[in-house]
C-alpha cells in the first residue's frame, strides 16, 4: 500500500515500558510484535479520515499491561525486513493472512494463526475486485474474455489465486505467466494510462478502494467493478509455534479480550476486536503460496477456550447481511428482564434498531406528530447523544413514525422517513450532510403505509426505492446525495432489498409493488422479473439468499425457493413451494439446511426437500408476527407480545428451552430488535432498552 501515496513512515520500532511500581516486574524477555497490516498508520497514507490509521502502538501498550511484560512493536511491509529490525525475533505477527504465510515460508519460520481482526463492518475477510474503466463495455466477469488482466503478487490471494479461480469459473483463460502489479495503486494507474478502447481489467483489494480514491490515484467513478472474488482471510494474528503453552495461552486470551476495550477498538478501527481463528477459515491455499508445515496448526490445546464468539455490530435492517444471523446467542435467557438501561422515546414506532460503533440509532416522531425525529443513544449507558428533526407532514395507516431501519456505515448514518425523506447524518454529532425528498425529487406515488424499504449501500451508492415510473429504484452518491442512476419501473413495495452474488456478479434482489426482480447495482438495469401466480401480495417480507437459490415468501403465494441461473437470471419454475408458511409481514431466515419462519406457528422447512414442512412449534408467541435472530444452534424470537423465546436448533425437533417476558414495558414489539456484542437492543412502544444476554 505504500505506493498509494507518500507514506508518513517506512518502518518503525517502538519499545514500550512501564514503571515496575505501577505494573509490577516485567518479564525479562520482551514480546516482539511485528505489524504487517497494510491499514496500520505507519504503513498507509492518512488521506481517508478514520481509515487505514490503525494504531498498533496502543495494542502494544494494552498487551504490556495484560501480560506484565515489555512489548516491542515493529512496523514492516515484509517479515524479512521485520526480522532484520528485531534481531531475528518474531513472537507475534499481525498482517495479511496470505502474505504472512508466504513470508514465513520464505524465511523458514513456523507460525500458526490464532486470531483474526475484524474490520469496521465486523468482517474478517477481504475480496479481490475485478475492475475496468468507466466506459469499458464489460458488465460481468464472463465479458473479460480476451482482456488484458493485471493481477496482484502471488502472495496476495485476493488479487491472484482467488481472482484466477473466478475468471476460470467463467471460462476466461488465464495466461501461464500473467501480468502483475506490485500494488493496487500501480495496477489502477497502469489501467488508467492505457489508450482508450484497449480491453483491459485489473484486480485490486477490496480494502484498497477507499485509499485509491482518497489519494487521488483514481477519481471516484473512474473504475467500475465487474466481479468480486470469494472472501479470503484478511488480517490474522500469528504466534511462533515454539512459544510455551502457558505463554501462548496468555497472549491469545489478551487478544480476544481486545473487544472489551472501547477506546482500543476505535484506535484499531475494528468492530469487535479479534475473533478466534478456526481451522478451515482460510479456505483453499494457493499453490503459489507455500506454507510452513506447522503454519496452519490448530490453536494450542492448552489454551483456555474463549467464552464465546463476539457478535459484530448490527448496522441496519436484519444485521450485516440482512439475513438475521449472528455468531452467538446464549444457551439460556437471563432469569429476569433486568435491563441495563431504558430510554424514553417521543413516540412509538415500528422502525428497527441499528447499533454500531457504540451507538444506537432509532427513528420516531415529535409530540405533535409533525416532524420525523431520529435519536442516537450511547450503547453502554443509554445516554441521549444527539437528535435530528425535520418537517414531514402527512397521515398514514399504523401511524407516521419511520418504518425503515437506519443504516450506519463508518462515520455516517442514513435514515429514511415514512414520507420519503432520505437523510445522511454524521454519526458523531447528528449534523446533516444532505437530504433528498423521494416523493418530490423522483415523482414517487404516495404509499398507503409509507416508505418502508431500508436503504442499502453498495460501494459508494446508497440505493433507495422511490417507486416513481422513471425512478422505481435510485442510486444516490453516498457522500453528496446526488443521483448516480435511476431505474424505471412501478411503485415501490414495502420490502427491503438484499445483495446477492450470482456467478461472480452482484445483484440487488427484492420486490416492487407487483413483482420480484433482480437489478444490477452498478447501473440499475433490471436483470429479470417474476410476477407471482396469485395477485394481491403486499410484498413486505425480505427475501433471503440461500447459496445460489432465492427464498421468498408472501401471504397469497406462500414460501417458494427459486434457482438462479449462471447468467444471473431467475428460473421462474420454483424448486420448492410451501403454502403453509405464508406470512404477510414477517421475514423468515435460513440456518444450515433449514428455513425458519413464523405464521401461526414456528415452521421448520427443509431447503433440500422442496420446502417440505419438517416441524411446527405451536405457541401463543407465534400467532402471526415475530422477529427472528439466529446463531448456528439457537433461535431468538421476539413475539409481538413482548416476550423473548430461545429455541434450540440442535434438538430434533427444535424446542423452546427458555422464555422471558419483558416485564412492564408497554406496547407491542413490532420493531425489529438488534443483537450486538452480547446485548439485545429492543424497542417496545415508547421505550428503547438494552438487555444483556449473559
């Protein structure tokens, strides 16, 4: 990444020390930490505010306190150079997974992965992006046949092995000795310097795109993404394999506890800190990336198990991927609803809760019901941090409060009111960056129940659903609010769009008022349309991506499973139909081989069995609507009657193992809750509350 712009520092060495009186006697031998993270402050540029400025000296200070041992921090772009600075010592190495492994093999160092650092979005992976110039005719990976493709170095899996695999999957021939560029900036610059009309593409890392634009290597919009590789591990922490078991256990435990330190999370630009390394997380290893025999060994058996895998933030509708999934839920609910805090809201509402960067954002109305009002609370103590209001007159069924869940991304929050006002606010203080009126600006028809589809972000495009004849969908520049593209169509549905990758190309999938469809997120072009056999659906539930298939549900047509063809279009003949699960507003979810949904019972359907009903749990909590959040082995249900239920999915059939009435909180639970960390954030009537689940 140093080629992106002039670096502030090439390599740094920092020895940390504390007084023995304050911290006790330090171990005689310092712990040497070599940092190879391309987003570390000394190894990247400071051209993008709040990004690529990870302060690993803060991690060094934290480790020194936790381990009562001197910690020496070294920044380097390669392990060889880091070893030269450290006199050949490397106890802990943190950097790009594939690069560290390749360097370790070349230096004959045996390292083993122990943890992965989450990004601001909670992800521990990165992807390679296949990009072409703005005016290039290519629209997908298959269009790159005969193109000159500029790859990254062989030790960067996302720009080499994964990119080649993606191209070959689309029958694009990869040369035996492909052209490479040492850095993403070099690849982008080389691509931009080619004569107009040359058929060429480049592979850049997903994490590098903001830096390329921030540094001026390319201007926003100069490059278009036509394909994305499978995810590969990004930043991994490695320990030397000959470290004594008690010592390695202490280091691993300290890394996994980073998520408990709010200030350290901010300095490392991470959502939840380090997550435990799991065998198999690296996927396939490139044949061009040699691995030391013990480099992929499992965690030391002597190391104590971490109590749980921390959940990332819940930045928008149904979490990170709009699928209602989290990494962890408790084995049982707390015995009592002892809320960590409660906050009173100015009105009730059905809009969901967003939790990110230690803040909780929710929408309401003012006391006179004339203004939309969005409020931000401190996630730790419930203190009101800011609120933003604007006029929004009108009258709708089920009240006038915002329906859409706010979307938090990095330093901004995007909101949508029921009357069509979409607003970008600064997360820190609630100051308005821009606002658009979808009804006025895009001639959108008034909706009986108001604008409901939560905004979705794809790259720098914020995509909303005005429902105008010339602007059924609109992509807005996320920073300025200006239209990037519009897609003609009909009125909007009451559902939210999801992102789905098919054949290496991404689509937006969801409903308009009368049909199901898929759209190209880069251009707005509609790829396919499906009108269901029975009319009259309100199209409220969110669709669910299930591998290369699409799960949809509605009140008149039941639950259906469709296959997506290799060219990205939908096969209109469903591979499965279940007419028993037919909710009008509830969104089901997928866990492993099963679908779980609520409609006068909790249904378990078989994905591979043509959606055959496998089990039904009957309980008053499942009487028509509920919100579902799932881990791999637990299902958390918030009933409309403000009761929590925990269902064990590892029992056959699934069974309710714990339930918890939420006490005296008034109102129905129609707003979707959020689970972030180990806490549930729930809106009941005019009360917003936090319940710790462990």
